[in-house]
C-alpha cells in the first residue's frame, strides 16, 4: 500500500477513531518508554501526540528547541515579548519557551483540541504562571466536529496586545475562508510594530504541476488560488499559491515580508532548508 492510499484511508476514519488508533499503535513503545525511564514531565506519550511527528521525549524537546531558534532568528523573538501561539497543540514550542521567556513576558496559546489544552495547562501552565492555554471548540474536520466555525471566531485578546504571533502547521490544516478570517483577527491583536511567523504549503506557477502530482504527498484538487489534498476532509491539507497569499494578507492590512522555502517540494532536506513546510514572515502594512 502506498502513502497516498494510507492517507486517504486515515481521513475516512472519524476523528475519535483516529485518536484511538494512534494510542493503540504507539502503546508498546510508550510502555517501553515508561519502563525504561525515557519520559519527560512536559512531554506527552507518543500515542497522545495528535499533530506532528510522534517523537519520544528527547526528540520532542529538540523539535521545540528548533522552532524556538527559528522564531528567535526570523522574527527577533525577545525574552520579554508578549506572544500568541496559534494552535498550541501539546506544547511542543511552549516547552522550549519556558526556559527562554522571562517573568515579564506573556505567553498565550489556543487550540481546537481539548486534550492538548488540558495537558498543557495541567503541566506547563501549572508550573509557569505567565503561560496560559485556552481551548476553543472550533469545527475542524480533521480534529473535531464542534459547531462553532473558525471564520466566526473572535480572538479573545485585547487589541494590539502581542509583540509576536506564530503558528506551526496550522494554516496548512484550515479552509481558505478560515485562514482569511484569522489574518483579520491577527491584525487586531498584533502591535503596530509586531511580526508574524507562520508555516504554509506554498506554490507558484512553476511548481503547481509538480505539487499536484508529487509521489506520496500531493495536492490534486484545484481551487481558486489554492489546492487541497482531499475533497472530503478539506482541513486535511491545503496548499496556497504565493500570489493568493499576498492578496489575502493585503486584504487584512498585512504584508508579506519574507518567504523561506521548505523542503516538502524537494526530494530531500538540504543545508539550505531549515523547515519541512514553507515559512512566511509578515507584518502590518
């Protein structure tokens, strides 16, 4: 069975069954980690990691440290910044931030998966009072069947509150109208000199044909300025044309500053690539 077939089969499963299958599949190695002491207080078991790679404790922490390095290098993340983590998940980035941010800083994260938010508040939030995680019951056909739509969600923060806003692998799992709405909300809560770091699957006219047919990971379904991987699970994966992204940002008073190509479009990782997905840095106009 090829990867594309397995991915389509995975998307056909109801959300709760996907979570259950992951827990069962990784139970043996999770048990081994427990018996051998290869666990970390702030790292969930592999079976409970519902986004990103199901890494063991050491690799999970290294991934968070890698993300912190990207934020520090690309948007000049400072130890006293007020920051918003869109799609905080199970705290992959937040773990690294606990040793980087000082007590004058403020971390806010929100996510659409309750188990991730509960885990973070019970562990990280309990030990670090300036870290707060909020569960937002938004509909996402990849993760839940809540009724509140993402394009109706108003960010629960003061206007011009954050110095930096970031998201890893969030806008790759949302519908195009939801992404547009999030850009609008980002503009509201970002300070005038703030910066945003987000990852996407991006393409242009030269790469569109390739990413629509690429073996193992492709976007065959063409829409207006973007492509999706699966018609039945539209939040599964989305790729956006770079010109479409620029238009969406401009419509919400934002402007694209920089794009760093990921290695998802290539055959392998190279020294020039620093992340699997494409990185986009943007700011207020």
